[in-house]
C-alpha cells in the first residue's frame, strides 16, 4: 500500500534523531522503499549596528545552510553504512513542524526522535513530534525508547477501541508485523472494575460482547496475513495505563490520531498524548480519518 513512497526521517544531530534514523533505515529496507533524510533549519538574518556606517550582517549568511547540509550528508553516509541502498535527503529552511508535515504528504511514513517529549506537564503540546503526529497525513513513528527484539518475543502492540477507526490501526500493525516477522498483540482496554481495583472482589472478565467484537475485528486481517501470529487481549485497565504497560519491551506500539480535520484540541486525544509521554517502545501514530 506504500509502494515507491519514501520513509522520511527528521534529524537534528541529537542522539534521539540518530536512534530515529536507525529505525527508519530498518523499516525502509523492510518496505523496499527509499529513505529520505531531512533536516529543517530556520535562517534568521540579524544585523549589527556599526557607527557611521549602514548596518551589516553579523554572521556568515551561508553558515546555517552549510551546517544543515553537512548534518544531512553525515546522516546519509551513516544510513548507507547501516544498509540503506536508496537514500537521499536535504536541508530545508523553515519551521521544523511545517517542513515535516509538507514532507509527509509525499511519504509512506515519518520517523522522528523524541527528545522533546517530556513526561512533565504539557510540554508535549509544544514539541515538534507531537505537532507532526497530530496533523500528519501519513503515519508518524516517534522513537521514544528502543524497540524490543523479536528473538525476545517482542511484538507489535495495537491499541484499538471498538470503533471503525481501529481498522486503520490494524492495517498498519499487520503490514508492519508481516514485514518484520513479529506477532500482533491487539489490545482493547475495557474500563476497570472499581471493586476489583479496591481488592473487594476478584477481577471479573470483560463482557462477552467485547471479546466477540475484538475477534470479529481481527478475523479479516488474520485471513489477509496468515503468516502473522495474533494475540487478542482485553485488559481491564484505563487506556493510557494499559497500553503503556503493554508496550514494555515490545517492538512497536500503534495508536491513532484524529488527523488534520479534527478540532485542534482533539487532534491527538488524551490516550495518544499519554502514550507518547510514557510508552516503553517506539510509537506509531496512524491518522484514522484516512490512510493511503
């Protein structure tokens, strides 16, 4: 479904973006897709006053561009060492979020590091990663923590909620699992039983209708991807807590965004924001209004 579109990775010279680039190389190879390395920089020309003379630029006008281009060149070389065979890229003058959103319109996915995603307060709202994940028209992978290893039975965890939007998440998760030879853990978080939480009684099972819906939602994808092992799970837990716990040592966690058509305050939703803060593996945010 993503033929010939590149995997785009945004880099900024930080260790987090190095991790993102390594993840992007691996995924591009599994897709047999090109890799595009992008660095966004903002060229702000300032002038220093000189007595009796007109103001003149106080810095080498080309320096920001040269630094940005060198960063991209170094990352392209590193990607080649990691095995990328079709890799290019560029340094682009502009706001980082806007540059990446523009790149995402012609990409199969965007991959970013997570150095700006903090667990405190509302810092995530101002981060490049969150802004891009909220509005991108393609899936956005935020490499917050290292991926678990397949030989340690790490799987791709997909959080679904019983709505039609879950199909976009399942499509991405099964495609990824098939390419990476990992299992799918389809997790539906059902509201916890308060009496069980207070240890007043054992945890009751989820209603049969919930388990039946989960099985029905997975049936078509199991037929399309018979090579993928599937483990459906209904967890009696709040969505953020349940998905974060399920993400521990896993290969990838897949969640959804409402996309650019939603109101600004609901672009990501509380669950997706929560897992971006706390997930213990890379997170793929899939737009649920449409998917290429």
